[in-house]
């Protein structure tokens, strides 16, 4: 039987840890062990997960964020997938459509993630440690997580695994509930500093790996629409800004319909504004990421 070790980084002593651990234990096919990494306190996510992976003994390493409660069937689905397909190297899932925080920002952010993952089943070139599993031998064959990558270390791992010919699958039926609370500022900071800039740096580092999640034509066209709308408003052309807003809604109607069904009309309308803010932060990350990449490359070239 395929054995599974769950690895949960918890160096920040999160209040959600008990719920995360309880959900794993309550699974209809619990992992053989749960490795919780609580120290060193200053370890980044990559370091904490690597430490947990080295302590784990399972054939498959199941990485779960400490603010995620897996659904009862999540572990059994993962176990069945690896047991039935020896060519499968890694698999990851999705947040469900019922985030714990009732706020508008949490609803938008978590349902956006849910929508993207639910719309992208099948082969992937990336990985996700919110709820993702990888064969132990494949994980260590590429050196585990790169601890020099401060953010997006899971995506970096997926790209490196893919470069070796490994097959990664996104199974949208493998789901967990996200417990995180969000603020507008926290969302903008994450989209710019924790995700946007690191994402640009990773794409420049792994040239050609552009078919990852969030980089489809709809996402790119939405970002362009938001940019044009912001420029129009900046030039005091409200009609053009309104047209851009309507274009954003048209491009993302399935997502806004999901927001409307799950969170109601007020949060659906707030979601349009938050979506525009999300895209603006991502757009701002591009020139910053390119500048940082060129700066670092110049510094490396100057070294004796």
C-alpha cells in the first residue's frame, strides 16, 4: 500500500493548526504520519517543509498548509491516484468554495483560487503546497524546495520537476477549506511582494515555463483591460473606464457568477473592485521583477 506522510509547516505557531491536524486525522483514509514543523522559528516555508520531508517516512509527501482543513476524502483520493498510476509524480488540489472567513476579501481571494484551480484540471507544470503531494524519491531527486526562494517555492519545485520529465496533475476534486482571514492591504501586499514579483523572477529563471496557472489568455486580457481602465480614469475619461470595467466583468463572468452564488450580490460587486486591484498589483510586479532580475544578473556578471 502507498504510504503517505503529511508535512505541515507551523513555525509561526498558527491558531489554525489544531483544525488542520484534526481534519487530517478525521480523513476517511488518514495519512500514516503527520509531521508538524514548529522550529526553528525563523525558518522560511521552504526550509520548514524540507525539514519535515527529511523526518517523514512515507512513500508520498503530502504538504498541507497549517490554515487548511482537508476534506474527508482528500487523502484517500491522493492515495488512490498514486497507487493506481506509477507514472504520476505529483498531484495537487484546490481550496473548496466555502472559505471560513465571511469577509469580502477572503471570499474574493479564496473563490478566485478555487475558480482557477477548478478550471484547470489535468497536467500541470507547477505545484501547490496548500494541498499537494509528491513522491518522496522524486522530491529528493531534485533537491527538495529551494530554500533561497523566499516565496513561490512550490511553483519553483513544480517547474524543476517538470524539467526532468515528471508528470504533475491538478485534481480539482482534492479539496480543503481555507481558514485564513484577509484584509485589503494584506491582499495587495501578497499580490505584489509575496506572489507577483517572485512569480516574474521565477518565469525569468525558468524561461519558457509560461503555461502555468493564472497565465491563460483570459487572465492576460483581464490585466490589460484593468490597465486601460486605470489609465482612462487617470485621464478623467469615466466612460472609457466604465467600458473597461464592463469588459472585465464580461471576461470573468463565470467567476463573478460563482461569487454571486456563494457570497451574494454585495460581495460579488466588491469582487469586481478587488479583482481590478489584484490585477493592478500583478501589473506593477512586472517591471519591478524585471529590474530585480537584471540587477542580480549584473551583480553576478561583475563577480570575479
